[in-house]
């Protein structure tokens, strides 16, 4: 994580539990979307929900942000029950949905202003606050342009800026970089890391991109079929299964063998009668080892 020096080291002082969930569950008809999950997140943490399509990531975020009513379970923000104190909770959370939901006919400024009004922000300092947020998000040049003229990356940046405008302590991002090219993805990562670093905002993101989870998140909760099947720091989760993988290309498919050292993997590679490749372990391997299938197929 942050190993190539691009992202600054996070000076986190995690101490206070900002969000807790217990037995969280959502059933749609006969489909169990989220199957009794629980967690506790502390202030300033950078958390990732990693899982394949249909795992229950969006449903979880929607329950945590009040968009979907859970079938069962508890959610507390700063120890206060979410459902008994929805206004308190909604004031301290910001949400970036999976689909951009900006008004495409309005400008960047107007979209932010709409949000500021909805959140009952003080009118006197509103314009200044929006200006500051546009600067913080690197969107000053887009202030008076209609959203429909924006690229996907710029729209994403604006949705994040909007979610931050009322200064939430917790920011939810549902698949923040889906559909963006690698360079734009990277710039969105840098923006999110900046939010976490400079504002100590707790970040909770969902992703099915292994690299995104590994590089950004201090703690990852791997979710599959509505359940949390593994949890921890990416490096520690990987270490548990080994450091290197030997991929063996057999007639029936790719077989994986795990090794503690590259040397051992290379020795096995030399001994193999099939074509092979040695590479470092990823969270995809952790998922594969537990579930027998891949996150991204
Ligand atoms: N409104 C709904 N009605 C019925 N079923 C739903 C509804 N929303 C989600 N589901 C189902 O619940 C399961 C979890 O969906 P969810 O959108 O939470 O997954 P996800 O992990 O966010 O997937 P993706 O990576 O595709 O965004 C899926 O099987 C989905 O089809
Ligand atoms: Mg989703």
C-alpha cells in the first residue's frame, strides 16, 4: 500500500468508533442480498468492501446511508441508533452512489448549490463554501459549465465534491472508479486519499477492483453472497496464504500453488511439465482460496 510513493503516508489516529453494524440483513423476495453482516469502523479509517458483482456491496451501502430499509440488524453512528436519529446520521455522512446522479443540465456550481440548499447550509457563506470545494476538487475551471459536457472522470469528481460539501465525517463511495480509464482512475484515487489525509474523513468504499482495494484501503472486508468471508489488512490477508503464486496452465484450466518465497516458486516452475508463471499474491487469490472462484470473471 502506498508503496510507490505516490500516495502520502496516512497519519491516522484511529480511536473513536464512528460506525457499527450488527446482524445487518436485507432480503428482496426470496433473494438474500445481505446476510447478517457486522463491523465496527473507527474515525479516519480507510475501509474497502471488496466483492464480485451481486455480492451485496451496494445494498450494504444503501442500508448504511438510509436509502434502503434493512430487513434486520442494527446500525449505530457514534453510538446512536441510526433509525432513531436519522437526521443526526445523515448530517455526518456523505454518499457517492454507484451511478452518477447529477443534474446534467445544471452547472457544477448549481449542482453543489442544490445540495447545499437540501442540506440546509447557511446561505450567507454558501457561495464561498462551494467555491472552496470546487478548488479542493480541482474543478474551478468547470464551475459554470453544464455537467452534460463533462468527461466521466470530471463528473465523478463533482459527485465526490458534492458529497463532501456539508463536511461529513464519513464518506461512502460505491464503486468510485468504474468505467474510468487508468489515468483518470489514479487521479480519483489521489483525490480520495487527499480527503482521508487532510480532513481525516473516514472513507468506506466498495469495489470489485483488486488493485483499488489493495492500494487504497487500510482494511478490507471481502464480501461474497451477502456475507463477509474475510477481513483484515490487505498485506496480512495475503501473507496468510503465501507470498508468491505459481500459475500452472493445464488443459482443464489454471491451477494455482502458493509459496512463501519466490525461489521456492521458481524451483516448482522448473519442475513443472506445464507452462507456468510466477507472480505475487493478490487479494484475488485470497478470494479464490476461500470461495473457489474469482472476483472478476
Ligand atoms: N431492488 C432490488 N430488488 C431485488 N433484488 C435486488 C435489488 N437490489 C439488489 N438486488 C439483488 O441483491 C443482490 C446484491 O446486489 P447489490 O447491488 O447489493 O450487489 P453489488 O455487490 O453492489 O454488485 P455490483 O458489483 O454489480 O454493483 C443481487 O443478487 C441483486 O440482484
Ligand atoms: Mg454495486
